[in-house]
C-alpha cells in the first residue's frame, strides 16, 4: 500500500495517507500473509518498494497493489508520481515518475490473480503548470483507459478515464471508504465487490464520480477472502442471480470482448437478449465513427481539388462523394440515437422490474428466444420497446455512457460533462474561459469554433459526450491561436512583435517602414546673389550684328559687304570677306573685320 500525500512541489493531499492506512488494516484483518504499507515515497524509495514487492509476489497466489496520491496521463500512458518529483516540462515525466506498466510488471509473477487499485485520479497541479515541449503531446485530466495484457488481471480506477476523483470531506475519500466496506468481504466475487464500490461512490458523490474497472476474469467466483461454509449455499441458491451478476459486470465494462464472453457463456435468455442490444449499440457506434471519418476525408478531398484547380469533372465527382458520405454519416447518427434510446429504455425496465420482483420477472422473461425482435414481439413487458418497422435494427453503445441533451440528464452529471468538454476545448485551443461546468455563451461559441475548424456539426447549445469524444481524438491544436495587438502566434504561445529600427507596428499588426522627411525650401540670405549679379547674369549677350550706320563708302568691291571701324564704313575689297572676331559695335569693339587671306 502506497500513500503519497506530502508532495514537495505540489500542495498537500489530505487523504492518501489515511486511505492507504485504512486499506492496509482491512487486508491485514482479511488474513493476507504479507501486507506492506509505505507512505510519502520519493522516487528512490518508490523504485526500491516496487522491486521488493516483485520478489514477494513471485510465490504468491494473489498480488494486490493500492496506490493513493497524484497520477498523470501523457500520450495515453498513466504515471504514478513520487513525492519529490519536479515536473516542469512534459519530458520530465520519463525521469521523475513511474508508469503504470512498471507496477503491472511487479505483480505479474503472481500465480492466480493480480489486482492494481489506483486512487490517483485527483485534479493534478502538475498537469496545469507543465510546459509542453511538443505541441501535439496530449496531457489529460485524470487517467487514461487501459487494457491489461496478462490474463486474470484487474485494474481499478477511482474515476473513469479523463475525469477526476474527489478527496471528500471526511478522513477518507469516498472511493477508499467503499473499498474498505466491500473488498475483503468473505466470499464476495471481486467483480461484484467493485460493482458495489461503484454504486456507493456514485451515491456519495451525487453521480459526479464513477469508478471503473478494466480487465477480465473467468467464469468462476474470485474473492479476495474465501467464503464461509454457511454462505456457500446462499451463493448458489438462484442460478439467475449469477447470470444477472455476469451481465451487470459485462455491462459495466462496456466493450465487445466482455459482451461476447457473456453471450458465449449464456447464449439464450432474457439477459442474453439485453447483451445483444448492448453489443448492437457498439457496432452502430463503430459504424457512426467510420461514417464520420469518411465524410471528413471526402471534405478534405474536395477542398484539395478546389485549391489545386482540378478539372470540373473531378470537382463534381468529389462533391457527389462528399454528399453521399454526409448522408451516410447522418443516417448513422440517427441509427445510433434510436438504438441508444432503445437500449436505455430496456435497462430502465430491467432495473424497475428487478426491484419489484426479481424471481417473477426472470421467470417471465427468460424464454430462450433466439433474437431480440422475437422477445419484444412475444413479450411486451420485456426489455425492448416496440420498434418502428422503418427504424434500423442496428444500435450503438459507446465505451462510456452517452448524453446528447444535458437538459434531460442529472444536473451533477451534466456539470461533469460540461467541464470535460470545456477542458478538452481548452486543450485544442478553442476555449479560454474558466473550466467550471457552466455551459454559457462563451462555451457555446468555443464549440461552434471547434465545429468550424474541425469540420464537425455538434449542437453548440449542448455539452455532449459525442462532442467530448470527437475533441479527444484531436492530438493537437485545432483552433488558431489568437493574440493581442503587438503579439504574434508562435506555436502554442504568443510572442511580442519587435520591429527593426526605422519601422513601426501598424494597425494590421505588421511592421511598416517609417516614411522619410520631405526637404523643405528655406531662404538663405548668405548665399543669395546680389541684385547687380543677378542683373548681369540675366543681361543678354550683345548681338553679333554691327550697329547700323549710314554707309558712305564707295560702291563696288567685295560683293556689297561693308566693314566699319572707329572712323568710317567702307566697302569690302574685292577678294576679301567679313569675318566675325567677337564683340562688335561702336566703342572700340572688334566685331567684324575684313579678311583677305
């Protein structure tokens, strides 16, 4: 017995030490040869205790391990946490904790029966503070469902997979209190003992906590404490009670192997007909899951062809396939719903009938009819209600009880389902509010957002187990990460946006380069030219033509051209011509000169 309460890096747990002590006293009083109790084990002590217990269990007929403390599930594997564990990131679990498989390995040498009782489904603070090194790694509340690989092995959890257990307000938890009451009762089959424990815990917690048992045993009664001689005739007094016990155990396990094993042992009768209904429900649920997956694949194929610009014929064929797959999914949903209501009504009638008069009901309903339909037709008081001829004969029963309308279910159970859905929506990035079980407008928007990005069509007004299962199937984030202004999505976190020098963050949350300053014209009096300089610069150059003067030279000579100097003007001589040498005009400028070369 191990009770870890004084955690060094987590708050103190009030009851594990008391629970381990109570179970230890119960088993010692039952006559177990070796009962070893350890409290507040660090990693080294826990490893040594498992090794020593494995040596003791090697020659034992029955080996039982009870653990109370913190446990955690990562990627579908359950771990028991020592008191000195430091779980700062998800990968620390491999070095700091012990997997449940390690405990199963320690009790495997037992010859007849192996039992592991895990009271470690509490709300775990490590899971909330633990950093994920891989975004797709799953860290869930509670523990994960397990299936023992060794025969004659039972694994009992204080709460079903994915949900947490309660410590209670008394000295012991509700689960430990029920265990002490039934587990060592002489002659009581261990499967029935766990069934009674389940009933007591449900009653004590207002249906908020439901213990679960995984594994299977043979057809004979298996009790931790042998029955007294006086009680043996009572156990065999009514054969139908044994059949009912086997059926209730198979119903509690809620899986196909358990129901098929029951039908193999009891092929006919009232309880076999009920088992067939439950088995049909499982088949219909599998058909619904397959149809949903096929519809999602068809949707992805159509979207891919549209994005790639495929030919119109291919797109039309993909659209037709999607329509057919969606119709098949809707039909499977309706089939599952009808069959679920049918089986639920059958169970309600069975419980009501057995509570009224067990012997009378069993005698009237165990007519060895080969099919469920004939049972209904021949005996209206039997388990199944009358079926519409158009209703499919398939039904679905999930591994866990289904609830599609929380308004019609027990309020406490509705709160648990709503909390579970909120927790899973938070894990996949669609819900940021408080996980409190209140299915308010924020929760409805979160489920609608999940529908949008996951391609599902769950009713956002209701928190259903169908939606919970669909969300659990998503290994990583579904809804995109939305960050405040100034931050950007970086994996599962928001990181601050830093703009380079010369840039700023605009309203679109993007870095934008700052515009350069435009030059402004300024008056510079120091470099401004004077009026005289500007007048000289703007004054036009003198014309090349010589100012006109009255020609007084003689006629004849150089083609009628005239050359002037300071004194007078004359006709250019024959054989000569005028050549401009710059300047010109009166006042001694050169101007045109006579050139005779």
